[in-house]
C-alpha cells in the first residue's frame, strides 16, 4: 500500500514537473530572489554566485513542494490539522535543504550566516507559504464549476454519509449491487444501480467509459489509447479502463 502510494505520488509529481507552470514559477521566484537578494544575500554574494545559490534553493524546494502537494491529493487529506502537520514537516525539510545547500556553497567565501539564522528565515516562510498554497488549491478544487454545475447541486450528494459536503463527483464505479461514489473528499458505497447514480449526478458532465465506470469530464487528466484499448487517468491518481466499444465516444467527448 505504501509503495503504491509512493508510486502514484511520484507519477503525479513528475507530470506536474513536465508542465510549463512549474518552470515559469521557478524562474520567476529565482529572478525575484536574485534581484532583491533577501536575507542579506544581495550584499553578501556576488551576482553570479547569488543566482546559482537562489536557483538551487528555489528548484529543490519546488520539487519537494510538487511531491508533497501530490501526496496530499493522492491521500485525499482534507482536514486542516493534517494539512497543517504536513506543512510543518515540509517547512522542516525545506529549512534542512536550505541549510545543507548553504553549508555546501557559502563557507568557501566566508559568508555563511549560521544555522539558527537560516532556520529562523526558512522554516516559518516555507511552512506558511506551503500551507497557504495547499488551502488555496483546495478551495479552487472544491469550488463548483459555474458553467457546468449552474445553480443546481446533484441529487447524488444527498446519499453521501461520509462526505456530505463534497462539491465534485469524480467517478462512479459499479460493485455488485453497490456504486462506489468518489468525490474530491473520498469514496463511499451506496446501494443503488449505476444508471440511477449517473442520472442523479446531473448536471455534472460525464461519460460512461465502461459498463462499470462513469467519469466526470473535469476529473479526467488524460485519455491514453493503445490500439483498441484505452485508459483514463484521473486527477486523484486512479486509472480506469475504457471499453473498446466506448473508446471512440470517449475520444470525442474528452477532446
């Protein structure tokens, strides 16, 4: 279970790393830190060395942030206490990275400010910024898409006992006489038919990709095809098969 979680987290992080957003943010933050020289680095470090120093710190902490964000999504942690705890761990790890890089790079020019000073700068900054970005992303994910949802909340939410405040339906999967309803907050089983669940998911826009699976269009990250077979990769890291008879419709629907 742990190895599978790590595999899915790594996969989600690598996908984000391949996106343009990460590199734009990394280059932008590096440029700001280089030009402003926070924490005394403008006076302490020559231009070229300051650029290398901040580029390494921003890039390594950015990688750690991508991976931790992916872990939160995969584990579907929603409570503030869990997110705050993870943010503190992230802050400690980031502070450790900053100190490690500073020990490696700064002593040769005798500009190393000391462990305590670096920790006092990096730990609270990393913790607060990470916590803010996670909470902001959760608000964005939880907000219903006005164009899709309109003013109507799907009737299916009324059946949820574990997550009655969920805002997005990601998928519906038939399991014997039950349907597994997966939202952004987690999954639970309801005693009903899949077709009835699909009807109650309206006005959420989705598609039945298999006799046992229905997915929301907004939950699909990518559709991958291999000849006559296909798979959809969802935002929570799951992968569902697309039946051969529904592959053409899925391609058209998700285009």
